C-alpha cells in the first residue's frame, strides 16, 4: 500500500513539473487582453513609467497585434514628459488602429469609419500637454472639421473643450468661455432630446427603438465626463472674470476714499452671488459625475470647490473639501488631482514650518509616478516661503531649480506666470526694482488680455510691493487704485486682507496714520480665522510701525505694542522667519529709544545686528 501511494505521489509531482498548455481561441485572447488594457489605462500615472511599460510588454507577448498597447505607451510617455517617444507611439497606434478598422469594417471613404479625427485630436492633446499651443490649435481645428463632417458628436465635444483650454492659455479667454458654454448647451440639448425620445418609446405599445433614436440616446450618453469637466472650468472662469464688464475707472478715487475710512460698499452680496454661481456649476458637475460613477471627476469637483471657498474667504471649508477628497477619492483619482488637493491643503496651512514638513512628506508619494505638476508646485510654495522668511539665497536656488523644470519660460513668456511673479518679487527684495517692475508690467498686460481678474490682483499686489520696497510709494498709488477697484468687484476676503495691508503701508508712507490704523484693525478679526500665522504677525508689525510713526501715539499704546512685539519675536523664532525677526528688533529698538530706555534699545539693536549676519 505504501509503495502504491509513493508511486502516485511521484506521478503527481511529475505532472506538476510538466508545462501543460491549454489552447485559447484568438477571440478569447483578444477579449482578455482588451480588458487588461482598459484596466492598465486607469493605472497610468499611479504606476511608474517602467512598471507600466513592463505590463504593456506582457500584453503584447500574449497578443502581438494588440493596437491598444501603442496607445497605452503614448499615454505613459506623455504622462512622463517624453515628447519624442509619446509622439512616435501615437503614430504607431493609429497606423495599427487604422488597419484594424479597415479589416473589421472595410473602409470605403465613409467618415464614420475614419479614425483620423481622433488621431488628430490626440495629436492636439499631446501638443497641448507639452505647451506647444500653436501646433495644438492647428491640430484641434482640423479635428473639429473632421468631427463635423463625420457628424461625430463625441469627438466634437471633446475637441471643443480642449480648444477652449488652448484659447485660455493663449490669452483669448472670452472665446474660451464661449466655447465652454457652447459645449455645455449642446450636451444639455442632447440630454433633453434623449429624455424626450425615451418617453416616446415608453408610451409605444411595443418599446422598439429606431436606428435614429438609438443614435440620439448614444450621442447624449457618450460624453458626460466632458460635460462635467466643462462645468468645472466654467466655475473657475466665473471667479476669474467676475465683474469685468462692470469695472469702471471713473470710480477709483471714490472707492479709494471709502477704503481710507475703513468702510466697504454695501454690495456685499456681489461676492456671494459670484461664489454661488461658481458653486452651482460645481454642483451640476458633481451630479453628472455621480450618475456616471466617475470618481476622478468627483474628486476634481471637490478640489475645485475647495479653491472657490478659499477665494471667497472660508479657509475652514476649503480645508474640509480637500480633506474629504483625500479621504474618499485620494486612492482612486488621478495623480494630478491628488497633487492638487495636497497643494491646496498645504497653502491653507497657517504654520509655515508645518507647510514645509507636509511638502517633504507628500512629495514621497509622487517620486515614482509620472508628471503631476506637484514637484513644481512644491518648489513654488518653498520659494514663496523662503521669500516670506527672508532667506534670499535659498530663494535664488529654488528659483534656479524651478526654471530648469520650466524650459519654455523664455520661448513662451505667457506661461509659468506664477514663477515669473515670484522671480520679480525676488528681484525687488534684492534691490533690482527696475527689472522687477519690467517683468511685472509685461505680466500685467497678459492678465489684462486674458481678463483674468484674480491674476491681475496678484500682479498688482506685487507691483505695489515693488514700489514700497523702492521707497516710491507715490508711483505705486495708481496700481493700488486699480487694485482697490478690482477688490470692490470681486470682494474675495482672502485677497482683500492682503490688499488692505498694502493700502495701509502706502498710507503710512504719506503720513495718513489714523486711516492706516483703522484699516489694519478691520483686518484683525478675519485674520484670526482665515489667515496664516505669517499674515497675522505682519498685521501686528504694521500696527506697531503705524503707532511708532504717528507722533500723537500715547506712551501707553507704545508699551502695549512692546508686549505684542515680544509675542511676535517668540513666534517668528519658531517659524524661523528672519524677515519678521528683523522688523521686530528694528521696531523694538526704535520704540525703546523713543521711551528713553537706552539699555533695552541697545539689546534690541544688538539682536538686529546678529540677525543681519545670518544667511539671507
């Protein structure tokens, strides 16, 4: 018996070692590899470039004629910013796909069987992703013509949305908004027509659809994701271009005088109306994405909503929506959307040291993945942080690294706007005010051409800061008037506090100390809830400077400021903020001198000299 079991065991082990293959039909293999290719497409950007390539090679070993493999390679290389390889794979894909279509259906000059409109569309998408906007525009216009000839609604709607993005990035924002609206209206009309057809079919004795009715339903159901994307873009356009048509230069002085006295317009509802419109577009986008179970679009809607609340001035809600996204959609959404959510949270973090800590931790999540834009965003935030803390040498190194990642900056000066603004701010802080002004004036022209009010606000704030640094406050007055006028239109609290602080600085330069004090005090309550620690400390420093410069300030008020400055010193040390420490010691020395406390004045002066010796 034992011998029999032993022989059986040996036979079983022999079968186990044998490589027994079972024949699989070509049709089954085609179906299997097609499904695996679709699964792999969702992982591009999550897996590393090499991991994705290894899986594509496995699919090709199973099915050498799998044309989708070349499309996956195209997407993989585009995600990882490999221009030559991605365009080569795109050409290969449509070579194989064209042959496949002709083999399956036969090609007799019928546009509906023609894959060329999608080939040209993907070429436009590739050029757009590499910021080759003129080539992208040429390709997308050709794709639109082909889609119209083929009566291909799906391709046409995709092309219109991409064309709007190209127009926006090349400065034609009014046309971009028009295209987005056309896309949404066309899809809404198609959806309404689909509902009507379904109702007609339901009321028939025999619920049989005609070919025309099938086409209507398929057309409406083909591109819900694109409609959801278009609504999110429209939400941001609404914020960026709010109040453009109603902005009037004639009310600059009137609006300015209201702000000098610390009063605002009674039109506080304007801000909420703009915000409600934007949030309504996002709500519609979420409804479409929910009905289609599109996790990535739902995630993008949450991050867009976070940005809207941040601009309106509700940083707590802005943080909440970014955290909701990371909690529920962080693992399933694209790398770029996850990076955007993390960047949103980082910029909303009130503690600058915590900001840097979060950045260094989060960047690990994107090291093996393809291009997401997170690394550039991380460097931008670190550069802004270095400028704020007064570490100018560190800022110069960060800017140099940023420029190496943005080689198109010289060839395409209308791109990488945020980097160019930071570059101008660095020039101003190193005493190169004329160069900084020149850079910012050229960016201001771009902002005006785009009718992007939020960008215009950031440029004007940087310009006013340049004039203040150059001790030329009078020349910055015109830009401040423009800034206040736009602030009156937008009424975004997150921007308004920074604008008020700049206004107070200029008021102090022209000796309007009481008006400056009122303006700074009006910022305090909101800053406690929605502003970073750095902004709150700057408010205290400006308030102390205002009291010091005002000759009528009482001794009691000055001594109150000494207590506040001691707290600023402690917090600025924790934040490693040399700029704020320098300002604190300078103000302490001047106040102690005014109060006649020479010993304490000398101590503060000595600390100021020590700060001057630290790496800047």
